[in-house]
């Protein structure tokens, strides 16, 4: 349980807030590389700040404050110019990826000698492409390394899926360290949905182990023991706002009441021959059933979303009753509280990597036994995580499955 003041302190990440300062010390995925290939200008909202992301003709990315420094028009309605920069659609001022003003059409005609553009700058942030995603860093210098996780390099068919969740990011992230919910929200609920009155194997023991980049959560169920990787390796609550289980799920704060769920998935490709994926597809998954107006509950992450939004716009944690199953949630909150003090003292919070030499295929703990939904399949596995995978994505994957010697369902 938290007091209303502690709750606000941990949940709110707008500009100028303590937790906002802490969360701005990390890189956040905000878009797919493919999105900017399709349309080079994109409006972004990150931690309550409106930004514009763009890719110029040289392939360089820029991330600027959304409002033009001239008279504050929305730069996401601007366009990328052939000879460089992002042009504001209101009066044509032009900005490069660093935010420098490199063109002011009428001012240059009226007062060419004044060189007014030298005096104007759009606030600019850092952006990097990695693993088919575009990552933003909007915090203070020096900029840490953007994690280069080993999983990004594994052989397989990758895809990126976005969903917008209308609630605060912290309750989404608390789900990343909540082993027992899996038994109920996913397993038992799915059994009921399928008409079964059975119960799935129950948790008999849970554990939490801290490591450099997060906290592993461990479980023993009535059908597993201490030798099982679910206990020896576990799943990863990845710092500061992700879940890693072999795929990644980032919970990126759009603002205090909205979260961008960014899923990064990898599916097997049959055979051993080298496989390189030229383009990682991206798509948006809906969360509301248009017919009923209710949340969609058919897929694993959609079930998670129901857990999160059900807690309210910003969960009122002073009304909680935490038990033993919530030990990880308590650890997570304490770590954030501790890190608020650490950054006040000028230190680095948990999970920051500064050594560029170390930042190459950094290993994360991962269960290797192919069990349950990860068991090898004769046919291409279906995508169980989010609803409405586009036909173009599944058919591309099926075509690759066949091309690499796999069998397709008849
Ligand atoms: S507001 Fe952007 S050029 Fe005038
Ligand atoms: Fe879940």
C-alpha cells in the first residue's frame, strides 16, 4: 500500500516530476523503423511531452519538440525537404535533426543580413534505431548506452506490435513482476472461456532475484519442481518498464493516463540455414471490441491489458491489500524509491549501462526449454499475444516457413 502522495510520486512522469526525471534517464522505444520508412514524419507523445519524430533524406533521425519555435504550429504536419530538414507547414521554417533552424524563407528575403535563424533552435532529443525500433532519450546528459540485448540477434521472424492502453504505465509494469497472475488471468480464465471447469497447475512457491538489469521472478507450480527453468531461470522484469520472456513488452508512458505497449516478438524459422530479415513488420492491435464496447480478452496481452485498465486511470494504491504474491511489486516500488534518491545524489539508477565495450549482445536470462506455447511445432505457430495480426504478416511468415523447408497446414 502507498499513501496518495507516494502513489503520485511513483506514477507521475510528466516534465519536472521526480519520477519523470528518473524515467527520462532511460531509452524508450517510441516507434518502428518501418513506420518512418512508410511516412517520414510522426507525432509522438512521451511522458506528457509532445514531440515530432522524423527521418531526413540522408536517413538520419530527428526528435524535436512538437511546437515550432516560430509561432508554435504543430511540426508533425510539416514535411521532409529534398535537400534536408523538416519544414514547418505554417510559414516554412526549416529545422535539421539537431533542431538548428536552417531556413526562414521570408526573413531571409526581408533581412538577409540579420541571420535571424542563427538565433532560433528547436529543442532536440536523441534518437537511435535498433532491432526494428526507434528509441528516444529525452533526459539529461551524458546519454547512456542503448541496450544491445542478445535476443535481438537470434535467428527468427521478428515483428513489432503497438497498442495504446488508457491507464498509467506503472500499473502495467507492476504486471511484469507478478508471477501468480499468470495462473488466473491467463490459464484459469482461458480454461473458463473455453468451457472447461478445470483449474491449471497452481503456484506453490515464488521467488525474486535481483540482477543488473532487472529482477528475475521464479515460480514452482504443482506440476514443476526446483529443477525446472521456471524456478532456476524464471522470467525477467526488465528495468525500468519492460517484461522479457524471450519476447519483449515495453510499457512506455505516453502521459500519466496513457501507455504505449510495445511488443517485440520472434518466431522460429525452420532449418539451420542463415536467415536475415530485411524488414521487421509493425502493426497496431486494437483493445476494444467494436461490437460490445468491452475490452478484447481473447489474447494473452489483451488479458493483461484488462488487468491494468481495470485498476483505474492511475491505480489508487492506498486502497490495496498486498500479500505474499505481491513481494515483487513491493521490490519494484522500493527500487524506484531508492533510485529517486540515487539520482538526487548524482548517481546512476538501476539498469543503466555506460560501458560501450560491454554493450554488444548483452545476455539476458531466458528459459531455454521449449515448453508449453514455446514447444516446437510442425506447422508455423499461431500468434497468441495480441489480437488482429494482419494477414500480410501471417502470410509473409507462412511463406518463409515453407521456403525454409517447413510444412504448412493443408
Ligand atoms: S509556426 Fe512554424 S514557421 Fe511559423
Ligand atoms: Fe500476463
